């Protein structure tokens, strides 16, 4: 079978031949339909994050997938059933640990998990995969074409759940939300926020010049676009309003601290971006004072669990087709894999901040690789 693999740091992925995997007892054989490409894939490609399984010099990419059960193998699943695989698995040589037993693999510390397509385990960007049934989440067939968006949506489901948990000691009634980042995750999150009754006002911060399709999506959602070059994060309360929730999806390390000033009293910032090393000065006394005197909170969030995937499927069902078609700017077969990774060659170091950057005039939002036509 064909798969898409990378030697970390090589800069570009390749189509490789691998044997069709055989499911072990308790595993199903899944034929992959589509796999999304996101920022984490680019980090793996450039060698700044993740890595292949022990003893292997290549990693099969892909952690945002949707497929169809080809061989249930007595797992209780049904042949032809559409499924979305979760990402984390117990480390090699262990069947489980306390985090997986509790259904909370997303809370496991480093060393207590591997992540398929990211670190320590091959991913889903292949014609076939095998997986234990408990890591395969059924999805309605009519959502299969967009099923690769479930994983990124699940990330936001978890982040919001944890943000709310930090406010559960009192009657928190948020009205405003600020999304930092206008990539696919930021846009999907803005769509989630505008589609619910949780937030009356949603803002998205980015670095795009008008006219731009990303800004068009934001404004069609009924959200407000903020250009960070004109209004930095810390100045947003004065220019617009203080925010009850700040959702950070940029990986720009200064945003973690600037978000504290952007929050309204009793607000919470959820951090999801993963920055590179970057030393800079902050006014620690001011930030400490803001957190204490205004009852603010900051929470970090990574990965998600099965319950978040299930919630994400419900959310996906409520999102309009026009939005999904606008966010997914390209779906490519194996003959055009390079077009599915347009940012691999364009990704360059960002001056001074230890991260990587994509040229601001880029209009690619979300791509996916299609292995089987839907």
C-alpha cells in the first residue's frame, strides 16, 4: 500500500510503499478516506517536533483522519462503518496505563503516551491502518467527507471544557471571546463560538491584509476581525472590549502573557499553541497582580479524548457547508501530494521568536490528502 512518510528535518514528505497492516486481536482494519494537514505536520516535517517510532528513520504522517472499517475483526464494529481515529496510544510494550484506563489519555505526561503521526507511532496517512476499537469513533456517513476536521474540532472542545472548569466555582456567564490565530483551527473555533449561544460577540486576531478570504470567512460568521499590526493583543480591551475568553492558537509566546491584559475580570485564557524557545522580558509583577486582583486564569491544553471527539462530531454536524468549503482550500490525491503540503517549502524561521512562520499573503487555509474517493 502507499503511505506518506517523512524523515524529520528532510523538509518534504514522500510517497512510500508499505505492507498492508494485519489487525491483531481487538483491532480493526480501516481503509483511510481522507487525512488533514495541519501546523503540527509541518513541525514534524521540519524536525522541530515529534519523531518516528524507535528504530525507524521515517514517520508516516497524519493525525486528522476519517476512514471506513474494512475488516471489523470481531471488534464489535461493522464493515462499512465510518470512523475517526483518536491520536494517543500507550507507549510501546504497554497495553495501557492509568490515564488510558480513566479515558484521559490527553492528560498523560510525556513518556506515558505516543501520538500517531506525531511522535513515536506511525500516523494515518496511508491507504490502510489498524487500530483497537476503543480508539475508533463512529461518525455518520453523511459527514465522512469532512470527518478529518473532527480531530481539530476536538482540540477546541477540550480547551473550552477546561476553561469552563477553571470558572466552575462561581456563576461564570461569558459574553465575549477572542480567538488568536486565523488558521484552520482558529476559523473552526470562531465558527464553533458563533454557532452557539455561549458568546454574543466573537473576535479573531490575525495578520492579513484586505481583501482576504480568511477575513471574508470571519465576517460572514458574524465575528469581528482584528489586525494585530494595528491593535496588539494587550490593547484590545481599550479598542474593543475586555474578553471573557481568550483562545490562543498561534504558538506566539508573547500572546500567552498579553492575553492576561486582554481578559475581562474573571476571564480565562486557554493556550494551545506550542512555541519554540524564546527569551524575552515581561512585567511579572503586573501580570501576577492582574491574575490575583481580577480573578483571571490561564490554562494550557493539548490533545483530546474520545468524549471530545464525540462532541466534535456533533459540532461538525451543525457547521454550514459554505464554511467547510471555504476553510478546506484543497483536497488532493496521491498524484498531487506536493499540493497538499504547499507550506513545506515556504516555511521559514521567524526572526527572533524561535518559531516558524508562513508568508502573510498565503491564502491556503486547510488541505487534505484523499486516499479513497468519497
